[in-house]
C-alpha cells in the first residue's frame, strides 16, 4: 500500500481510497482523481486485504474497489467495509456490467459501480455523488442488472420473509424506494412529512440490517416487487 502526497489547498476534500490489483489502473485513477478539484487520493491498495489498515490509518470518504483480486475480492472487502462504524461509501470497479458479481457487491452495500473504461469526468462525478450520500444507480439500472442474474433457490422466499418484518407503512416506503422515489416524492405519495419518511427509512434499514437504498431496491426486486 502506498500513500500519495496530500494537497493543502482544500479544507475538506473528498478523500478516496483506490483498491485495484492492476498497477496501471491504480496509477491512472490516482492521476485522474488527485487532479480533480475537491478530491484527494488518501491511499491506494493492491488487494482487498489491505483495506482495513488503510481505513485505520487514513480518513477515507469513498473507496473505488476492484471486484476481482487475488487474496480478498471486492465483494468480501465491501461487506467488511460496510460493517464498520461510520463506513465510507464503496463504488465497485468492473470490466463488464453484466457480471453477476456486480449485483453481489450491491447486496454487500456498494453504492454503485463503474466500468473501468468510464470517462474520467464521470468517475469524478460519481465520487462526488456518493460522497454526498447519493447512490449512482437508478432503480431502472438495478432492475436491468437483476434481470440478467439467475436467483439462487430460496432467495425470493428469504426476501419476502425479510420484508414481512416491516410494518405495512415501512413496506410502503420500501416499495417506493424500489421505484426510485425520493424522500420528498415518498412523502407526497404517502401523505406524510419528509421527516417521517426519513424516520421510516432509518427503521427499514435497521430492521433489514442494510446500509443504503440500493440494497432495499434489490430486496424488493428479489421478493417479486416492482
């Protein structure tokens, strides 16, 4: 693991950890992001097993995580990251968007994914977006990904059982999230305040033991919802 020099001109930049086993990819992402205003590369790592030490040593807001690595893959590393208190957001890097491992990473808590040939300006935008607490995947893209993946036996039953732990109002909120509705749109649709929607959202995430809205959308899809 190496640590690039940190610029001093930004008071609170988005701090990024790059995790990829390809040195050329690491170098390209490092150069691209470290030159973007408001972003600094806090550290780089060559494998998922280096992530915990990097997080312990350096403040990180967003991780760009390769999916396929030799010792600890991106899915396992993402799951471990998202289980940490005040976990950084994770965006997985992949070569093919049809890879079923992308869906597995989203289930593990990733905020989205980027193809490795994504234009630099879109990668910069994605980092800023997830750092601001927003996912970079629309429910339409999530559904398209899910349609390419053959569900394992019992997934639908387990998803329905998980949703059954929610109250009827919480299930309404979860269904709206799966449709891509914002908190304001959910509030209008269900005739409640935005603050109440946020409170329901917090309870939904806690009951389902999830960390973001994309995981909720995937669960609703697994259960056969729209």
